[in-house]
C-alpha cells in the first residue's frame, strides 16, 4: 500500500500513515490534540471494508466511507474536560466476508489553558427561583437524552458552514464567572450578530428540538447523524419545527438575546458522541472535504 498524500490547510497537523500488522493503515488530521478539539481519523485497508468503528476516550465513534476513494473516516471528539495524557484509539474494521481486523492507534493529548470570562447577568440565571428548578431539571434531562442518541445515518456531508457571518466573540472552553460565582465552562462558541440576523444550518440535519428553554432561551437542536448535534441558543425567533429535515444553509432561526445573555449573539454548541468540542475545530478538519 502506498502512503496517501493529503493536502491540508495550514491550521492542521498531519500524521503520515503507517501500515499496521492487520493490514490497516491509519493517520489523522487535527488543529491540535488538546481538550475540545476534533480529530479526523482516516483508515485505509488492504482488503475492502464493509464497516468500521473506533473506541477512544471512553466513547465509540463510527467511521463513514469517503466516497469511492476506499478511505474511511471518523470524527473523534476530545472532551473539554479530558485529562491530558497518552490514549489509544482502538480501531475495528470488518471486511466483506465479515472477518474482523483490529489496529491500535496512539494519541497524545496535550494540556490546554482556557481563559476566564467574568459576566454580569440577571440574578435569576445564577440562582434560579425555587419554582423554576423542576423546569430546569426537566429541560436538562431532555437535552441530555437527545445528545445520548447516536443516529446511525449520516445526514451531513462535506464542509460545515459558519451559521452567521459575524466573527467568534467568545471562545470555546472559557471558564465562566457569573455575578462573581464560578459556573460551568463555556461549552460552545459565541458569534457576533444583531437581533433578527438569519441563522443558517451549518450542514444538513434533522430538527430534534425547537423550543424555549430556561437558560438558553429560544433553542434549536439539529441532529446531523452519527452522534453529531448542533445546538443554537438565544434565538429571537425559531423558524423550523421538530421533525423537519433541513439542508446546509437553510435558515433555522434568527439571532436574539433570549435566556441567559448580556446582549444579542448566537451561541453554537457542538456535541460529538456526547463530547463537548469546539465547532471551529470541526469546521477546520472538514474544510478540505
């Protein structure tokens, strides 16, 4: 097998493929191997493959076939709170006769320092009133159940688009101090925008939530398939209904300032098989798809 040559954006790093003992060649692309990043793991086999999966970071991520090239790819999420250290991605691939092939691929996750943000918000979003606690718990369970599902189909294809034209204004992973009290880290990326600006689906998906939530205000969640979800928060309007299939660039809502905010903007959270990752990392690794 000849090593595959990959042309990559300058922001990406590449590990040159190496043939494993079981006839599997593996390599990866990523901005970096740090918490919150997305790793594109590539697989090529001496024998045609019918399906494949990889276990890494206590998750199992599916592979998808890259057209007719014979290369299979998997998007691995390095969770925001993953401890730095040496990890192993355990790949399993099945040939057309059902024979299983295995190969272990090392990944060295480096530490990352996240900045701190200090915000002042309405006190009800830091210490909610007692009559709202059950609502908050119910909504949390509902969203967690959505993220826990891994839809077998892959709805998305190709690069992911920026959902609004504005620049990122608050980076992923920032440690949050609200009204002087430490809260959960920022698990999404914020983008500048004015109330009423259209929010586009970054890629194809199915609407699995479209309603107002206590903390995130008017919210839309898209299931892109294979465990990938986009979560858009603080919308002024919701323009889709649950169950709708949306295409890349289709408008799903409008920028707003609902829920726990200091002003109008778009908050985009990305989940990848329950891992919290930076949407900008996904956009980078898929930019050459």
